[in-house]
C-alpha cells in the first residue's frame, strides 16, 4: 500500500482559507489571542534575558585606626555605630508605620 503524496503549501493555504471563511468574530479574536499571548511571553523572556546580568560593582570602605587605640575608644565607637544603626532602623520602621496607617485609612 503506497503512502499518500505530500501536500503542497498551496493546498494547505486553500484548506485554511476554507476553514476560516465562515467563522464568527469571537473565534477570530480567540485565535489571535492564542497566538499573541505565547509570543508576548517569549518576547518578554528574551527582553529580560539581556538586562541586569552583570554583577554590580561594590565599594567597601574600611576605617583606618592607629595602633595606639585603647579598648575604651573601640567600645565608644561600637556604641556610637550601634546607636546610629538603631536610629536608622527606627526611621525605617516609622516609614513603614506611616505607610500602614495610610493603607488602613484606605481600608486595605
């Protein structure tokens, strides 16, 4: 039993035209969306793959202290640094509290 001959693209095009000739508008819209949504996803992934791929350069600052520094000076510096860190944390917490209050006023 011989295999059927392969169809040419011209017959495929004629068959598709006949199939879509009497379709309602909502089926055309569904077909266009079914094609555009995956294409959009692939384009978004392609676009995102080229951005923000290099590591960001990080600068480290190091304090230089004299060898003659005493333990009391070290402890005073640590307390000052800790107080500055706590002040930053409180300020950040107050920002979030203000945002929470605004959202509560909106009912969110």
